[in-house]
């Protein structure tokens, strides 16, 4: 590929070229799986970055902090370990992120009354107000993103994503802990 062609290459055209080269030059038979995961990863990254840049950073929070607030908002008070799992964060990342949320007065942290070794997290009233207001803005953006698909296509994609990742113990996937 010459320099000009490389500069004009987009991610999407790169994926098509990669698929061709993997099959033709490197002999891979099933490059559809590679294309699927490249596009899934990129789509997730684009949407996540957009939500963080257009909704969360202007409000003074990062995407990861939003995820913690969101989980506590909808699940209620949780042991820190469970909050990390539901937010898709490691326990160490959650621990680092909770400190500033506690200092900002949006999360309350206390020893779990049932297990003195565990930490229990909950939203403060200010945290509840913040996440409710933030989610209203994010939800408008989610609707805009999802609007590229019909309602039936959205349901189909949800079902396919569930099928792809749910209960995949057969792969022994590594998970954050």
C-alpha cells in the first residue's frame, strides 16, 4: 500500500483489507470471526467515547465513574466487590474511583454490617440526583445511536450479543477481578 492510500485508509476499509489479506496471503479460513470482533470492539469504543465526551466529561465525570454511579443507582447498596463486577471494573479500579466519588459527596462507603471485612457502597441523595440528571442526558444520546436500527433490529442485535457473550464458560474467558 502506498503512502497516499495508507493515509486515505479508514478503519472500516482497513478491516476489509485485513480480511482479504488474512485469507489470501496468510491462509486463514474463517476471517469472519476476526471481522466480527474487530467491528464489535470498534463500535463499542466509538459509542463509549462519544458518551464520555458528550455527556460525562462536560459534567466533570469519567465513563468509569458513571458506571459505578449507574450500578449503585439501579442495583441499590452493594458490596464493593459486586459493584465492581456489575460495573465491569477490577476491584482495584473501583477502589481508586470510589475515593473521589466519596470525597465529592455522591457515594457513601461503610463497612458491611453483615461482614466487617467487606465494604458496602451506596449513593447519597446528591449522588442519586446527579446520576438521574446525567442519565436523562445519556439516554437521549443512546436513543440517537440506536435510532440507526429499527426496533426489531435492536432486539435482534441484543439477542445476538447475548448469545455471543452470555455464559461462555466453554471458552474460559478471563474476567476482571
